């Protein structure tokens, strides 16, 4: 096991950064107590902070870096493009070539539109669905994350109506207008009977069902086949569009998770892995629906600009990253995820405490119940936990604060045993 040095430089940098940045940074997801860690460099599987510590990166920028950090093939094409130009206010051959590559991978993708983040992709998919159907409302699952667009994050921290047991549309961010809440209908995840009842009651006002085929919490809570079939049937019966949020789940297979789960999505939101480590988002769908972006007959029904949309650096890096992902690479990634989950379950058997591995495909999660191992279960409080996440970090492993790990193509089976040995040591030490 590796021990991490005192983070004096990170602490000093955090103090300086906090004078000009809320919480010392620009992402809520990087907040750690007592201060954030500042990275100097990253290569392959490893991060190096400004204090000289090395971390095995099982976070991979929250699932985005499927080839790890600074992959030489991706770096090469990105640098070549930077030398040529980074933005033109015109199209580029790289954009259409990359669009064709993605459309060729999934027969639900007939046209595609690029933007700069998964949040933007979900936002534009919702706007397109409203324009196409002429209906104002969307349906989403309670406690499902779809980015920071105000409609998409409704009931991310959901509550049930005590009078009906139905989920209530609640604001996640303070200041969310009432009109937003009124136009988002929330259904319970994996509850077929109640979800069906809510959908049928509101169907004539619903433009789309927004759904992540991975499930919830990076795919740690998996949707049942019958629940997915219920949503598919509702879309067919009531002429509701199916929006597949594949910002994370597109890493499940060569054609994404929707193909693995038998979903024929009308619109798909993508991001993360398709950018090759650079900012990206995309909406793909069938020609009729995607025509909402088209201005061929005057102003588009969904006008869509963006200074850095389809910027050539993201296009060439993303295309290279996706070209490198053959069907066998997805098999390898998903096999590694399975082996990590098996190793974690073996650890819990050895220590004989309540806990287990969650997840699917190339993602794994650690579920523990002992307070000494995981002080809090609420997302916001986990970031300050002094339990297992903190132990793993101090011993050179960077997972999400919720103890989720993400595999990349630069990892192999030899990485699993050292991780599990550190996990075992941490549990024993924390339990005393």
C-alpha cells in the first residue's frame, strides 16, 4: 500500500483559490474536506498532485476518460488540430466524419447534433421533444441524475406525497421556478404499477420520458426489464418520445446501453466518453425528430447555437477515442468491472460485515452499512466522510466520494488484487 504525503501545497492553493472561486473551484463534485486536492499532471491510470502524491484513478473524471489520461494517440491528433485551429465559426470535415462514425454504431441514430456537455445534450433533447410533440411536460424517475438543467434535476433529492405515495416534483436547486416543477412529472424508479398509473394520468401533456438505461447512481441501481418494458409501452401507446440519457451509459457497449437493453430511443443524449477527454455533448435521433434543429424551411423550431459546438479539437479527439473502442474493448472493460465486483464481494466475505458490490458493465460500487466505514449516505455529506473513501484516498486510490469505481482500457486484471488488498486493510483498520 502507498501512503499519501501531507497535502500542504494543496491546502495553500485551496486557500488562495477560495478567495476568487466559491468552494475553491468550479465543480461541486470535487469538494473534499478539509480542502480540495490540486492535480499537477495525469498519465494513463495515475494522477499526480502538486504535493507529489500519486493516485490510481478509478474515478476517470466521473466516467469520461475511458482510455485513461493523456492517451498518446488522442493527444497526438488533438495537438495536430490545435496547431491547425481550434474554432472557425464554420463547419469542419472532422464534424461530419465523427457524426457518421457515431450514427453507424447505432441504428437509432440517423442524425446527430453536437454541443459541449451532457447537461446541454439533455437540455436540447427536452427542447426538441417539446417542439416535436407540442406538449409541455416531461417525465423522469425520482432521484435520477440527468445533469444540471433545472428541468432535468427536479426531484434529484425526491420525496413522496404522504397522501398518495406518489413522488412530488421538488426543486434541487434553490430558486427553481414553480413553473419548472409543474412541467416535470416524477415517477418512482422500478415501480411498474405506480409509474404506469402516473404516466397514464398525465399522458396527453407529456412530450417525453427522460430515462437513463443504466439506472441510477452510475448504474449501481439497475432498472428491471419489466420497468423498461413499461416505459417503452407507454411511449408507444401515448405517442410519447423516449429520450435515452446515455451520457454515462454509452460506455456499456459498442452501440450503447440502449441496444443492450432493447430500447429504441427517439432521442439520445451523449457526452463524456465520446469527447476523448475534451468537452462534448451530443443529441442523436431519427430524422423526423432531429428535423426540429433544421432551418431548411426558415427558422428552426429549435434554434441551436453555441460558440464551441463541434469544435474541431473535441471532434478529432472524440473520433480517435471512439475509433479505438472496438467490440472486444467493451468486452474487456465489462469483464474488468465484473472482476472488481467479484473481488469486492470476496473482501466482504473475509471480514464478515454487511456490504457488497454494486454496478454493471465497466462500473462497480461499494455498498457498506457500518457507520465507521461510511459515515453518511446522503450525497452531499459523503464528500466529508472520514470513512472508507478517505482511507482509500490516503492509500492512493481515487474513487468517487460515493465509492464508485470506473474501468478504463489502460487497466488490466493485475490492478484488481492490490485494490482489494487495500480495501480489506481499510475495513479492518476502520473497524478496529
